[in-house]
């Protein structure tokens, strides 16, 4: 039996975050006054340090803990995206808690642990490691959904998310057990060897179950039914967190699992991913049309965006992986900006969520309307805003991989989707002035401005971001 | 050997009877009691496999803690089984359909089951020779060395579960009066007592 101490260096950012989380927890418990503001700052600082540590990790990558944990250029990129999304939304969460008077010091700590779970998922190099990372993330998210416990809708969202999430975990574990029965091992490297000689129906059903479990976590159709209810019920900034960080981690995990251990079975799982992708794009576009609540609209919008990102996964090529990473990068910025706008939708000190509340915003709050319009144009994929570039790289990858039908369906879905994004713009610019929305506060105002300007100005310098996504994707394809 | 197989069939049969009763009992408290019965039989099966440590842990943890906790929850929540069963018939067709699909899949899986040619060489944790090390030690060696990472992450998951339970249920009661020993000890007579010299016929001003 080998009893050597494992190399901790590759997992150093995660270890640091967990230790910081425990120290913050003690601090919060022992301090009598509410310390949410302070701890939010501390958590963001810890995440920044973790980001710097990840940047300083060697590009060559490393494997540790007996092959359970892996880092390389890809995991680094995905982790930085996740941390970025978490930090931006944490600012929003703190802002909401302070204004709504629902501050609790546990919230930033739960966000921190959820983020650690995501980082562990991204780095998982074994099915069990994948599962524990996923559970750490999910459990924190269930609590966050219901954290505003005096609100009936928030508790309902929490319970719904928990029950359906547990079901998805069950599916995932069932699939893993079938795969384990086939291969006799759970390590990704071992699975790649075992599937290289071709699989059978048993392992295929196992993979389908794993795909189903992961699709649930990224809310892809037909495992999306929890999304609108949870997005609507959970407090707005927490919804923003749900729509950003777990999506990136889940999609990164999808890439790692399907390209790594199950890479040799590309032709078997490709059809499944294509089907999920088409359904998500179509349902995300069609079901959103009838929505009156802007948070539900964003839920369907994120289902649609996951569908586009899955096109990149379905290609099974380096180009597709690059397109997907790049798409997620743009998606984070768009989503954070839009959720900052939703948080700024307050009339007479009360938050409103109805899309009709935005009517005539261009006359009452021209700057906010312009920012939201830029974000909506970007989501719809109107050039030259950033959104179109994400879609462009994804569709190009699909065409180059021979999935022309998929690319055409994607373009059609985004044309339908453009309708409801543009409807928001129409309501703001051409409808009669409705309720007067309050001036956005410093935090939301800044985020709206930064995100919308980033979308507008993106086309000036796109190449560094595209290049770094390409470098990251390359490490998924060793040799 | 014949005794071992008899014991195996006895334990498995009893486990199945117990499991069916868990589902079909009308009273949830009875269901939990049948669940405990099932756990005991599963522990018996583990003993037959030579995994006595897992068997004992199953009894200690599942019967001793989890099932008793279930029992408390079931008795305290006052679940009305008839209201819970109200939607049963409406959802039955969909549920039955999903069940059938899963059954067909399982049949396919077991019909076409094959193990990867490389599986034997890849085995994650081959059973060590039971004559050399007892199974408690074998488990410990895997859990605390090879899978130490998973063990630690599970610990963090439990920490998050604890934080979650407190966040969602704990309330600070404003109305309840608590004894604060520090304040009591720190009180001096001068804080509360005032010695007044009362002049005759004047009374005291309060």
C-alpha cells in the first residue's frame, strides 16, 4: 500500500477557499452584529486570490490525489470564468440583501462553498470526484434558493429544486454504477481505456443516464422543468448566480466527461447531445414568447443559451470546445448585466418583475434603457454586439464538423428567440410611459454600464479572448 | 456451505418482505419499523459476504441513527397518508409508463451485458487477501489514503448541510427571556439599590 502524502499544490486554490470559508464561518458565528457586508468583501478577496493562484498554475497541468483531481489549461480557464461569475453576482447579492434587509452572513459563505463545489467539479478526474463536487455545489444552491425563508415562493423554489435535484443525482449515480460495472473503474483515464475498445448497450445506457443527470444541472430540455419556477421564486440576485456560475461549471464538466473518458464513444453520445441541444434551443425560444415575468423570461433564455452551448459539445472537436468556452464567457457578462437591470426594476421602493413595468423606460431612465437594450440586442445576436460572436464560433464549429442541420436549426431558433428579446426593447422605447422606475443604485448602475459597454465594445478587441479560449480548449485534446 | 446458502435465502427473502412492507404499509410508523427490519437483514447479508465491519456499521448508523430519526420525523410531522395519496391515480399512468420504460432498459442492459476487456486490469480497488488483513483495515486503507480527497470533500458537504439546516430553520427568539450569568455576576448593589434617608412625615419621591 502506497502511503505517500499527495501533492497538494494543484488543489491549492480550492484548499485555500475551503479554509477561508471555515474561518469566515467562525467569524460570522462569533461576531454578534451582522457581518454580511464584511464577509462578502472577504469572500470576494479570497476568490480573487484563488483566481491569481489559478493563473500561476503551470500550463502543463498536473494530476494529484491518486488521479482523482486534475488541472490543465482548460480547467484553469473554466475555473476563472466560474470565479468571475460568482464574484460579480456576489456583489449583486450583497446589494440586494442590504437594501431588502435580508442580510445574513451565511449567504456569502454558502456562495463560497457552492463555488468550491463547482471548481471541484471542473477538476474532477474520476466519477466519484465528479459526484462529490456536484453535490457540494447543489446542496449549497438548494439552501441559497430558499434563503429568504419568509417568502413563500422562495421556499417553494428551494423545495422544488431540492427534490428534482435529488432525482437528477439519483439518475447520475445510476448511470455511473452501470459504467463502473462495465469498466471496473471510475477514473477518467481508466474509462477512456475501457471504452476505447467500443462499448455495449449497458455502458451506453449508463452514459445516457449521466448525460441526463448533467443536463438537469445545466437545465437543458427535457430536464429543464425546474428552471422557470426556481428562477422566479428565488431572490433575483441569487437567480443571477444560478444562471451564471453553475451553468459554466456544468458545461465545463460536460466537456470534460464526454471528451475525456467517453471520447471514444463520440458517435454514440453525439446524437443524444444533438437532440438535447435542438430541444433546448427550440423550447427556450418558443416558450419564452408567452412570458410576462422577466425572471421567467430569463429562465427560458438561459435554457436556450445552454442549447447553443451544447452545439459546441456535440461537435466533439477542438473548435467546438473553443466556441463553447467563448460562448460561456460572453454569456456571463450578458446575464450579469441583465440581472443587474432586473434588480434595478423598483417602483416606489418595491421590486417589480413584470415586463410591462419597463414600458416607456427610454423616456424616464434613458441610460438604463440604453444599457438593457444593448444587452437584449446582444442576447438576440444582433451584430456587432458580442452575442453574435459567441453564436458565430459555435455555428462555424458545427458546420465544420458536418453538423449542418444542427447549425441551421440553431440559426432558426435564434431568429425566433430574437423576437422576445426585441419585444423588451420595443416595450422600453415605443410603449406609453408606465410606472416610474427608480434610479438604479451605484452598484447595479455600474454593473449595467460595464456589462453593456463590454457588449458594445467587444468587437474592437475580440482576439485575446478567443485565443485564450482556444488555448484552454486545446488541453482537452492531449497529443 | 448449505447453512450459508440457507441463511442467504432467508435473509434475502426477509429483506424483500421487509422492503415490500415499507411501501405497502398504510401507517408510516409501521413503514419505518419494516425499514429497520430490512436493514437488519441487509446487515445479515453483509456478514455472509465476510464484510462484518460494514454489517455492524449498517446496524449502528442506519438502524441506530437514521431509522430512529425517520421515526421521530414521521411521528412528529403527522403526515396524513390519505391526502398524500390523493393524486395517486391521476399520476399512475405516467408513473407506470416511466416504470415500464426503465424496466425495458434494465432488461436490455442485462440482456446485452458485457464487461470491457480491459476491466479486469483496470479494477479500481481489488479485494485484498482476507487472510492477510481484516476488512476493517482494508476499508480504512482505501478510505484514508487513496480516497482521502473524497473523504474530505464529503466532510465539507456535511458542513454545508449543517449550515443549510441552521440557515433554514434556526430563528433567534426575541420574546424569550434568557439568563445571562455575566450580567448577574457583574451587578453591584449600587446599580440597583438606593439608600434613602426618610424624613418623618415627608414620604419618599419615586
